[in-house]
């Protein structure tokens, strides 16, 4: 049990150069750092990327979630960071993920969020609850695929 468990949801705009190699390097770096820091800070969650946007769920003790989000907001690899939800929760949705990463195709986004694939996935059109549900469903699929 984690005392003072909170969940934070945000989305942001990707500022990493669009070429595949730079993007992969940036994501690998973010994930490597996240997995070390989040294990230390008792934080779990998932990070999603699609069409130039990030969306992330962080869950853990209030203090470490706040400190992590402070660092993330100052990161120049993204911008226009928009906080969608920050609430106390009774249990974790991502207990086994120090930071799950999901690259999402527009077709998958459409399937999960009801957004037309042709319009592209834009997390700014989703609520914190919808983003949370989307990431949870996708990580569950991922877990089942590798079970
Ligand atoms: C989209 C995005 C998501 C990130 N997620 C996390 C995270 O979950 N945990 C974390 O510690 N850092 C995360 N970072 C990295 C932080 O911005 C920052 O670089 C890092 O926490 C610095 O750690 P250090 O002080 O140990 O060097 C993320 C960065 C970006 C751009």
C-alpha cells in the first residue's frame, strides 16, 4: 500500500525533431531515466506518443508525483504541457509498469477513443479520464500479448 496515492494525467506537444532516429533516441532516453527514477520514487504509469503529442499517467505518493511532474514540465523535449487530472485514488492502474510506453497508430486511437482515424489522434480532445482509460486498456492488451 502506498500512503497518499495520487494519479496525475497530462498531455503535451512533442518538440523532438520528427526524424525517426532522433525520436527513437529521445524516447529511449526518457524511458531509461523514467524507469530508474520512478522505481526509486514509487511511481508507476504509462506514456503514449502519437502524431506529435505525448500523453502520460503518473501514479504514486503525492510528493514524488509532484516533484516528477515539476521536472517533466521543464523538459525542452516537449511543450504546452496541459494538466488534465491530479486526484487521490484508492489503487494503482499500472502496478507493474515503472513506465509503460505505447506508440499508438491512428487506427488504434480511433478504435479506443472513437475518434475518426482520418482526423488523426489528438489527445487535447480527450479528458483526463479518457486518456487514463486509453492508456490502461492499451497496457492491458500489451500485458496479455506477452503473457
Ligand atoms: C514526455 C516525457 C515524459 C517523462 N517522464 C518521466 C518520468 O515518468 N519520470 C522521470 O523521472 N522523468 C521523466 N521525464 C524526464 C524528465 O523530464 C527529466 O529529464 C528527468 O526526470 C531528470 O532526471 P534526473 O534529475 O535524474 O536527471 C520525462 C520527459 C518527457 C519529455
